[in-house]
């Protein structure tokens, strides 16, 4: 989109309104529709079989990739439970990766790379993905679901995401941890986060 | 900006002029924001370490070092530059964020004691600018990072009167921002004032303010993150009585100048690069430095690095060449060439619309205010303003034989009253994208903004 038009009826909800659904019986596409899948924010956070981006995972917690819309920062998530966390947002928001209340309330990018850490709240300096997985496992415990291992124990490494997705970007101007400077070994830092240590 | 001096030289803050005084405080806070942001955007926080290191190795080998020696020195020094560039950016951003907090706290104060705060059209319009009412006046530029610019920052945040004996002989309305706020405090303490608790304010606990984000973090050489703000240094505050009003003012003053007993510049006007004192912190846990001390740290670190590089025996080195972008001094949109002007107008429209939305938060409460703040103000700051600041800096132009990188000018855009500010913002976007299609990804973000009217009858 380049040129845009002002419409006084578009405020906050924004964007072009979806086209109205066709009347029942109208010739508007196939008779069978794909069932909806739950939208989640990252690897290892799927509640059901077949609910990862590839649709071929076996059970809860084993999916390879997010089904929620990929985005690169705070307030860009579409709906409940579809925001990443860490890097931006207040202390309360940063404790809810993949568990935000509503659209635009997630505080960082989706998917959540393994190297990301929280910048405020009780999880400060610790892995965002591990917190997301903890919240997910608690939810599954309530739902009495068996949860399998995530393909990567601590979430998808940024290098892997870049390889798989073609590119990967999360917000922030504070340097790129993967190609950082001096005497940094990003793999070591990733391991420390994975062990639950502070960054 | 109408830089009114609201007081005669020897006047006090009284219940009669308290509203004007608080409005002046708001404008002092607003005046700092474009200055800090301009310098922030002049810093490349992630310069090319290989390029820095490679250039140093060549010079060091030419000066007689072995390749191994030169490589070791170059790795170490280039890492110093990487740390410094990122640290300077983080510290300046941490201050800019707190200036926005101060603007909101002062606005809460005005809402409680004197009516709607006025924010739109209050950014400086003449450059060099000055702090409204500060004496002695000193010039404030939108300039790239340098020791001179950092000295200006230190003057803005100085806890002591500026050491200029000639100027200090003149009677002055206020000598430091802290002293100005003290006049307001005295008025609040000494008078039984009514507090308006019915009108909306920007309140804590709603996610409006976050002390740190990834832009306030920098890494040391070992890549350990350092958080430049502290969770306990301050937050939004509901001004509803005398105690909360005084608390809001203390937060502003402590964050800016440090606790009582903090030192300013040396008597000769130089910067004290000695050990940090407890009073230089603004929080209970002593984890966050005051604005003045943060700028002193950047200033002193710059000097140390500069001496280190210039002691290598490889000629004169200006370390800022490694990480500071060559943006112009005090640019204006009107003087930009045709391929930049519409982009700058759009950027200024977004900048001004932020103030329009903040003003609106003082007439709306509940979920309307929440949505305006979270989805209008946050989105505009991070996903439109910050993005277009980065995009405009990909454009260059020539002036008097020198090439410059275009920079955000942070001028108030004069929204008219004939149509809504958002519709005018869309027009600005359309004009900008026509000359610079790179920003087309911003169209939907602009479209998504709340449609908010002007509150105070327009800017001009």
C-alpha cells in the first residue's frame, strides 16, 4: 500500500473492514472450510496436534513454529495471546509472553527467539521464551494435557529463525546480540539464558 | 513555541500564577525532548567494528607495530568504541524517556491544580533555543553528539547555578530547573489549594510508562547488559492532594539533578569526572544516576577514549567519526531540498500528533484514554516516529559544498482547524510516500491511529 485515504469511521480498529460474509448458499468458495487452529506465538507453545505452522506436529508443546501473525514489535499483535514479550512494555506486560489480554497488548516480536530476555519485571535479564513455555505448561496442566518436548529446549535460536524464515527482526536499537562486538560469544549467552540464569 | 517568561524577575510563584508556573514547567520539559532525541539519532549505536578495527590495524602497522600487536590493540579499542556508542545512546534515551515522564507528571499537576495542560505547539520554534525562563540564558542546539553538545546537556540538568559570575549578578527568575520547581513546591506547601480529582490524568499501573526497554540497555565488553534506568526511580503519579503534588515534583527534580547535595559543574565550568557520590543517584537502591550524572559519564568517558586513541601515535583522531552521523546543525524542513521536505513534514506531523494525543488523554478517561495511549501514542512513537526517523536518515543532501545526512527536525506541524489532524497526517504521509516510496510500509500504521481532535484550538 502506498497512498492511503482518510476515513472518519476508521479509528483505532483501523484498516480496511473485512468484506461481509457471503450469504448461505451463495457460490462463494468451497463447500468445506479448513477448521480454525489456535494461534500461538512460538515453537513449543501449541496446545493441539497439527497446530504449528507446518501443521504436522504430533502433540501439545512440540510444534516448530508460531501460527500467530509474525510481527516485529510491541502493539503489532492481532489478538489475545498473540503477542511476544520482553524488550518493551511495562513490568506487568512483560510477564505475559503469549498470554496478553487483547490485540496490540503484546510487548514484542513473534516468534520469540531464544536469545531474548525481559527488560522489566520479575523476569528481568531472564529468558522470555522460558517464561512463555512456563505459562503455557501451567495452562496445559489446568487443561489436563500431556505436553511434549519443544524441538529446541529453550526456544528457536535467532540464527535458526533467520535460516528458516529467510529473515528475522525483533525490535530495539541496542545492538544485535548475534553479531555483536568485542569478546561476546552469543552461543554462551544463549546457553546461560537456557539454564535460567540472568543474561 | 511562545517562550514567555511568565514572571517578572523578582516574582514568586503564588496561587494566582500557579497555573502559568506549571505550564512553564511543562514547556521546560517539552523543550528538552527534541534536543535529546536529535542527538540520540545522530549516534550509530551499532557501528561496523570490522571497519573500525581494520582501519586501526593499518595505521598501527604503518606506525611500526607488528600485525599481531596491531590486531590486538585494534580489537580492544574497536570494542571500546562499540561499547561507548551503545552506552551513549542508551543513556541519552533513558533521559529522554524520563523527560516524557516529567512532561506527564507536570501535566498531571496542572490538571489537578489549574486545568488542562497545553502541549501542542510548545516545542521550540526558534533555534538555538533556550529553556523558558532560565537565566542565564544559554543556547540549546539540535546538534550531533559532541563534547560541546554534552556540555549543553549538563547545563540543562545542572543541580547548581551555572558558573558564570557576570551573568549571575543579574536578578534571575530561576537558576536551575530544580530551583524553579522549588518555587512551585513552596506555593503548594504554603497554600491550602483545591485539587481537582474529577478530571483525567495519566495514571500509574496502566502500562503507560516503562522505565526500561531494550533501547535503554547497553552491553559492556563482555556483553553483560546494563540497564540505565531503575524500576524504583519514578513512575506516573496521581496528583490528588498536597502530598502527591510534592511527590511528583520531587521525582522530577531528583531524576534530573540528583538528590540534595549533588554537585554540578566545577566552578571553572569544567566537568567533574571524579567518583560518583550517593547524591548523584535518583533512586533508593542507588542504581540509577541522575540525568546530570548520566551526561557527565558520557562526557568523561568520551574524553578518556579520545585521549586513548590520540595517544596511539597514529595522528589526530576524532573518535566521533567512528559512530556519529554527519547531521546538520539546527536544520529546518523549509531548508531541506524537495526530495526530503515532504518526508520531514510527515515526520513533524507524527511528532506533533503525539502531543495532540497526549492532550486528548487529559479529556478522556477509561478505555478511550487507554486505547489512545497504548495504540496511538505507543504505536506512533515506536512504529511510526522511530521508523521514519531511521528512514529519513537514509537521505542525504548537499549544502555549501558539504554533504549531510537528513535528520528529524522535530518541529511542531501547524495542524489547521478545517479538517481533523489525522486526515491532515494522512495527507502528509501521502505526499511523503510519493517522493520516498521506502516509507510505504508505514501507511497501515498511520491508518490505524486513533482520530483525535485538537483540544486547545490549534497551534497558531
